[in-house]
């Protein structure tokens, strides 16, 4: 997994006179003196034996590119400035020309090469992206990140410098790249310059946790799958193992009410110690397990079929609803061995042939035909063919079957 550091560089205080020199203090005790926080962050990562393969630095033509030598130790920085003092002076002069001036593309590429030659372990990439007030600037930021970020990368994002719009926009871009580029980890850091936090490095990794929580809820809301929410709670290894078992049981049409109940109880036991994000996630997960509170297995299946339909998982919805009908027939015949295929068939035939009225039989026949078509592709009845191209007809058959299921569960069956 490659680590990519992303920074913005601006003009600093007093309309371009440069950033203040600050002793940046990291949580592990490291202190690095520099005027550009990105350089302190790079040195801190390397000191922790975390190599940085690429450092993407974005800014404007007038940015303080000449502050980049602070990425080196003090002696190396001074030596570098001595060797290239004439070119550095030109860069500073160009940066002071706010109208029609600033660093040219050619000079920036030369500057990038000079810095990169002194840092063989990290590829230095400098990009002019404008001031993030127009779409053209946003596009340049996106393009720069698309070119630099590799699949499966770890991103360390320095949100300290640059126009305030730039870190905000880039934060949203990285949310997009997290899935487009399969970003393994996203870590945010801010180097405080204000008097009250002078030099304190603030780890904003909470933002990464919040991003994962957002994704987990989005997955649940779009698909009904609650596994990612449970993983974010991170209650215990036992909880994690039970969650995996329950998700597997759900997907194989074997809802485990006892296991779901155990998970709900463990959530409630630990909820008082959750932070606000985890507490809200816990509420979502408990809602996903509400089906376990249903009194019968058939009603549990019915709830899960309704949930699947809500999330447009039509195949799963119809298959699960049909299973619920079969189980409901067993319950109506007072048979508890509803997983036995012979007993299921006997009970279904008893209810279907002797206790359903003609209207209920039509609805059950349609549901069975739709189920067989989805599972095997063997049905050619016109009504079913229509349902496969007409969502309203599909929903009508599903709801008709669900109504008969409710009739069976409520005992509203008998000869018409």
C-alpha cells in the first residue's frame, strides 16, 4: 500500500510575505520547525518509518513554492538554499507579482525537479490549480488527484494551507476517490498556527471514521445490508463473529432470531459508552434487526421480504415471500418442522387445496409462477411475462401474495 501525501501551499500572511515559522508538535513527541506544515508532516511520517512514495503539492502561481526546502533537515535546507539562491530569489520575485505574474509552468517544473533530486525516496509533484473559486480550478484539483492517486493507496491529507475552499473541495473529491480508486485509508492532519493552538498538530482521523460510518449507512439504506454498520460499532470479537453468522444466515434464507436477539442485547449493553456517531449507528442496526421481534418464523420472513422489496432486491423479495408462505402453511397446520421439505409440501397442499378461496388461489398461483420464473426462467404465462417488464404488475403480484400470506397468518382462510 503506497502512502501519498497531499498538501496545498498558499501565499501565507500579509499578502504573500510568507508563512510563520512554527515548531510543529506531533502526538508522538516529534517536533519539526518549519514554515510549511506539509514538510513537517512528511518528516514525521518518515521518522515513524512510514515511507511516503508521492507528495502532491497544489497551489497557485503566486504560492510560496520556495518554502518547500523545509522538507529537509535544517542543515540540508540551508545547503539547498545556498546552492539555488538565485533561482529561489526569482521565484520569490515572481510570486510577488499578483497581476499577470507568478511562477511559470516551466519554472515550476524546474523547481519540482530541483526538490525531487534532493529527495530520492519521495516523488515530488507540484501542480498549479488556481484558487478554487471557479469550476476550472476544481477540475484541475480533480485531475491532479486522478493522475497521482493509485488504486489501494493510503492518503495522508494536510488541510492546513491554501485557500479555505481548497481543502473543503478536496475532502469531497477524496470521498469520491475512496471508491473510484479503492483508497485503503484516508488520514487528515491540521498544523495549528493560531495563538491558542500554536504548533499543535491536530489529528483529524475522526473524519475518516465519519466517512466510513456514512458509507455504512448508505449501503444499508440502498441495499438493506447492515453488516458494515455492525463492523463500525466494533463492540467485540464475539459480536463481530455473530454478526457475520447472522448476515450469512439472512442471505441463505435462514434468519436466526436467537442470534439477532443476542446482538441487540449486546448493543443495548454497550450503548451508553458509544460516542454520538456510534450511538446513531447502533440505532440503525437495531432497526435492521427488528424482524427478530416477530412472534413467528413466517412473520420474520415476511418482514425480510418487505425489506428486500423496499430496497429493490426483487429476486430476494419474491423468493423470501414464497418461503414465508410455505412456513405460514406449516404454522397453520401446527407443524414445527417447517424445514422438512415433505412436511412443507404437505402443509402447503392442505392449505392450498382445502382452505383457500378462489381469489386467494389466483394470487398464490401468480406468486408461485413469478417465483419459479425468477429462480428457473421456466414460466411463460402472459401475466408473468408482463410482470417482468412492468414494475407495477410485478408489485401487484408481490402485494397479492403478501396479502394471502397475511390471511394465512391471521387465520382468514376457508372455503368461499
